[in-house]
């Protein structure tokens, strides 16, 4: 059961990462076309970069745990 929960969590975190990347794309586009204030846009870009680093770290940790569980499961 734990393995399924981790797989589900990883799936949802992966979706969150993709959404954050898309948000970054749109923020950059808005900045380049001067549709938003440069100061606010840069602050938002900084924030989304931080979010991407956090989510990316969670993904790596969760993947490593899943791989370790799979190895442990296959050894038994």
C-alpha cells in the first residue's frame, strides 16, 4: 500500500512541476512583452524558480525512495 501512495504522490508532484514550468514560461512572456511591471515580474520569476527547486527536490527524493523500495521488494 505504501508503494502505491508514493507512486501517486510522485505523479501529483510531477504535475505540479510541469504546471510551475508553464507558469514560468507565461511570466517570462509577460515580462518580454511588457504586459506586467518589470519589478513585479522579476519578483514572481524569482518565486517560481524557488518553487521549481523545491518541487524538483521533492521529486528526486520520492523517486529515490521508490527505487529503494523496488530494490528491497525484488530482493525478498
